[in-house]
C-alpha cells in the first residue's frame, strides 16, 4: 500500500479547528532524512502571530471554550477520523486519565488555563473571625435596598450591613457573623441583575477604624436613650454595634476599648444609679476595662456579659468587687470548659460573687452565711480563750502561767520539772525573704516541706527531757506579751490534753529586739500530782503589720516610771498620790494589766505592792482574771 504523504497530513486542517488552535506542535512520524532536516538549521519555524477577530468570533470562541472545558473535564471525548489522524480515533480523557494530546494548544491545556483564570478570584470558606469586610465591585450602580434585598433573598437569611459605604464604584460594608459571611461568599456571581450582569461578592476578615467625636457621642446618647428601661433601672447594650440608629454610618463595636469606655462614661454621666447592665453579644474578649464598673455604678446588681469571647474564668476577677445578685456568662467559650462540671462552675463563680443568687438564668441555692459578709447577720464576738471544759481551762491556765513565767526568767533550768522524761520538741519557721532575721533558730529549723532527708529530720528532733531543756535554755531571752495570747484546748481525755497557744514575744537579749509571732502546741499528760509536757511543737513567723503596730502602740502608751527607788513593797499607811501613781505604773508593766485594773488590785490589798503582785499571779494561775484587765 502506498505511503500517504506527510505533507498532506500537516497541511490540511478542518475549518472549525481554526478557532481552537493558533499553531499545532504535534510531531508526525518521519523518516531519518526528515528528522535530520527537522533538527537542523533548516527546521521549519512556527509563527505565533496575532490574528484579528470580530466581536462575534470572539464571543463564539468563548462559548466553544466553555463547551470544551465541560467536555474535556467531565466526559471522555472521542475524535473521529479526519485528515489529521489518518482515520485513527484519538481519546481525550478528563481528570488526568489516559494519554491524549498534551500540547500547549490542546483543548485540555487551554481548558486548564482558562479554568485557572476564571477561578483566580474565587475564595474558599471564610475562617473564624469576629468581623468580616464585604466588597461588591461596581456595586455603586445599584440601589442599596435592591442590593441588600437581592443578597438576602438569595441567602434566604436577612442580615444587617454595618457601615454601608460607597468607595468610588465599589460598595463596602461589614458583617459580624461567620455564617452570614460564608453565605454572602456563596452569592458570588450567582445573582444576575436587571442588565444581565453577575454580581460579584468579595469577603475577607476585617473591621474599620473610626474616631469618636462629639457628633458620634450625641448619636450614641440618642440610641442609648431608647435602650433604657426606667421601670427596672436597666439599660440594654446588647449587640450595640447593630443598633439601627448607628449601624448605617458608624462602627460602634464595644470590643474596642476606646468605644467601650466612651459608652460607659455616657451611661455613668446620665445613669449613675444604674442597677442592671446588659453587654451580651458584643464580641468582648478582653474585659479588663470593666474594672471601672464598681466605681461608676456602685448600685449595680445585675450584669449580663454572655455570648462574648471570654475564655478563662479568672478574666472576671476584674469585676469581682461588684456586689452582684445576678450574672450571665452563658455563650462564652469559658462555659464549654465546665460542660460536665456544673458544680465547679457555680463554685468558681460564687467565689468571686458570694452574694450571687442567679447565674445564667438559673436560681442558685442560698449562700452559706459564714462565707458571706452580711450586715444583717450578727456573729458572736471572738474570744481569746475558748474552752468547753472549765476544769481543763483551770489546769491549762495554771500550767501555762507557770511555764511562761519561768521561760521569760533569767534561768530556764526549772523547766526540767515541766517536761516528761521522754519528751519531744521540734522547731519550724515560716519561709520568708527575711530569713536572716531568724538566724538564731534556722540551724534547728525542722520544716518538713524543706527538709527531705530522713536522717536530718531525726537529728533535728529533740528527744528526752535534758536535750529539750538544754536547747530551750540556749534560745534568746524573751518577754511574752500575755495580752496577745490566744488559747484553745482541742482535746481533753483522762490520759492527755492538747493545748494550742498563739501570741507574740520580744527578744530582749538582742540589739534589734525582734518581735516574733509564735504558735506552740503542747500535749500534756498527768505526772504525779500535776502535769508535764510529753510533746511540744514551736512554730515562729513574723507578726502581721497590724499585730506589730498594736503591740508597739501599747508599749509606747505606757509612761516610763519616774526616777527614784522602787516603791515600798509593804506599807501600813495610805501612800501619797505620787507614790500611788508610781506603784500603779510599775504593777501594770510587770503584769501587762491596764492601769485601771492595776489600780484596783493595789486598792484591794491596801497598797501593798508584794501582795498585789502575788495576788495577780495566783488569780492568773486560776484563770480568774478577765480579758478586760489586759485591754489597753
């Protein structure tokens, strides 16, 4: 069979192919001679000259391209035999299947390039954001109502455009909802206007910047006046940015600190006695600026801050000074963390607002009165000494009075009789930045949280009567302030008694005269005709500023005794007034009683100083001196 000419194969084209291809770069099967000619200097050139087409030809060209895209991507296209393929059928497979024609001017290549160009401006779903900017290119030619109604009708969802403005030929407005933003994006080129053009819609995250001036403040006042409810003394500022009085021309979003403070200032100026405030659905994520609510609205009892962006429960600490009775937090991300822990949610909120009665629309159980300061509830006065067993109190008073008198004396050796043969003693100190002030005690500090070595713990534990008293004797000399003492007896049995003593003392042998706060726990057991200490724990720390200030004031309030010899310890006649005053001051200093009770004590013993001092010690042992005697 004679071979067909290659010339006819390259030369002939179907007339309808002219609109699809400007050139054809397919290479036919050639002989060696032809290949050499094709690869040499005499290879034929391909021209890419522009061709002029009429408007109708261009329009037909575009329609044919669209058909080619649809055909090449969705279906397998079979090219029937013709002059270019020698009667062979060539299959074009869509979606990358098969071999097909791969030239730059093939239908698949042209369709791919056109699809890229057509989808260059296409956007995917909008990500999560608080605000979205919507742009309608060439939207200025449409009436506002027509454009918004067309979009809402296609979306089947009404919406409020915020700050609807025209910029040159475009229309720009803002949306505060992600679902609405995605629906608007789906309207892109889906709506045909009256002239047959497709309406383009662009959506991206963003919000405008706006300055607060006097004119805007006046408009905000008018909008807030309509939101005030005088019957309940409440104002509703929920979704304030979408207020019809403001949304058309202004961006009054309260998540912006400057805008929020401006609104709160306006409300405080006109409604200082406000009782209820609604800030729901305002995109609030940082609420530190709400710390001014306590000062601006002292009568505020109801606060709604639901449907915002509050993520952590500690963010509401800035408003915990409010005496709220009702609070709404539902709709914030923080509530999702308590989805399965509702009791913890109520507890964490009530720690900030003890008087809260209603949370997220749900009535709460009545608060425990001991956890809430209520002016109508009168608690019993505190007592320095509270013991249910009168006999135990008498024993403890007598025992401790003797103990501390010896402890504050020059020699502590008599305390050998106060400790059991197998007594134990331990010392601990509260960690603080000024531990150097406890240098006399730190070497024996047995703080279990700081000392993890078991052998060191045993070494720091003083065991036995003699080691305990030896260590106590080496401690700095002290003077205890009896009027600062508190005593509790937590356990009383026939075998033991648990006594806890707190108070303050001063170190008298140091230059600084440090004032210490102590907490001593004694376990005393019967021994012979009395009691002895079986176990003692001594804990030292700094006194609070109030305790130290009170002690210093009491010390300075006592006037120094006049110079001269000590008053006579015994007298049978009524002393002169100056000597009475001196004896009263001296007895007050030695017993820590106030001047009134010191004077009363001296009068009862006919101004015998020794008898007055002995009487004080005897009655103090019995616990019969009332606390009023030590109040100064």
